C-alpha cells in the first residue's frame, strides 16, 4: 500500500516536493519488504523439509523478476512517449494487484495464536534491531557481503539514473529506445541467471568466480565511460556488465541466506539491505555532482574503479567462515 500511495502521488504531482514525498512513501514500501519476502520463502522451504539446493530457486526468482520488469519497462517507455505520467499510474495498478495477491496467497504457517500487545511489538522491534546490528557486524561473512553490497549500490544505483539520458542523446531517438535498451539489459541478466542455474561447478568456487565477475562488470562500466560518442561500444560494455551481474546476483542471494539462521533471517537480510540503502544514499548525490562537474564519461570511469574494490570482499569470503554460537550463520563453503 505504501507503493500504491507513492506511485499514485507521482502520477498526480506537479511540484518537486510532492515528488520527494512520493519517493519517501516508496522508500517505506521498500523498507518493509526488503527482508521478509526472501526470509518467508526460505523458511517455508525449510518448514516443508525441502532438501534440494536453493541456488536454482534464487536463479529462477531472479529471472521471473527480470521478465516482468522487462515487460513493464518496454510498455512504460512507449506509454511515456504519449504521457510521461501514465507509467506511474500503471505501476499503481500493478502494486495494487501485488498486494491483493499477497493477501490471498501468503499465510502464516504456523499461525500466531497469542496476540501481541503494543508494548511487546515495540520491545520485539527494538530487540531484533539491536540483535541484527550486533550480529551483522560480528559475523564476518555478513559483514563482508554487506560491505560489498554497499560498494555496488554506491556505484550502480546512480548509474541507473544516468544511462537513460546518455543513450537517448547518443542514439538521437525518443524515449522508446530506453525501453528497448532496458529489454536488452534484462535479457543479458536473464542469460546470466540461466548460466548460474545450469553451471554447478561455479558454485563450488563461487568466491573466486563472483570476484572475477564483479571485476568484469566494473571493467564494463569503465569501458562504457571511455566510449564517449561511440554509443554502440558503450552499450556492448553495459550488456557485458549486466550479463555478469545476472550470473552472480542469484549466487550472492543464495550464499547470504546460507550464512544466516531462520531466527534472525529477516533482520539480517534487512541489515544487508540497510547497507545497500546507505551506499545508494552516499553514491547517488556524489556521483550526480561528479556528472555535473566532470561529465558522464569520466564519472563512469571513476565509478568503475570504485566498483572494483568489491572483488576484495568476495575473495576474503573464500576463507572458511566460523559458525556463530547464537545462530547468526553457518560455515561458508567455497
């Protein structure tokens, strides 16, 4: 409902501060959903004694999200050519449908019988906040992966706000070209996720593989910054970067869920998401300022160099992780 309210406010707004309020509502929607959904899925699989590997499930989830996003992006781009506000209204309907589906399909298993008082809810939130922060910083795997996610977000969240303008001007086309480029990016990510689902050997050496692929994605960003007016070279570099990110995205999600136990799963997932949010909050204004002063090309080159540093975190994860006494995680096999 936060998403519905935020996107509808986007649709009806005509002033900058209205958009700030709309984005704030969107932020609340992301915050309340950033940990519980994956935690619910994993805990449900555990509850039914699912014994298979969860890695392919995360790959398929990644692909479904990309297919739906690809469809929505293409439709939104062409609708925006007629009315720039209409995609927000369409998104409002989509989130309303998602909320209805959640109410119909998701239930609590086992159900909670004992009602919680307001005092108990406040105490529970405080306890889980303190526990997740303490466990997040204490567990080396969670700490390193959250740091890598922070670095990624500080670079790529800003890039997602910049590429539409660059390619629209570069190709000299209308907004519709943005939709097709988004489709191409999504297809590259889908291909990467399919590789992750089928190539079992990469999961056995995933620390080195993820480090290599994250470095490749960073190199793609650097090349796109060097391309200048050679837009096709920049596009090829961007597609390579998203092919690699599509490969390692499900791997990172599965690996992180292996590190944390059910009792703290949602809170530790939120700890990593908080690191992502913090990275974006730092990277977006800083990178925006750099674009204003240095231009897109130089900014993307510098951003690619910063992005390279996340590979160090993944290589460090290759060393065995010790299990935590309070159930925060399990040994991290490489």
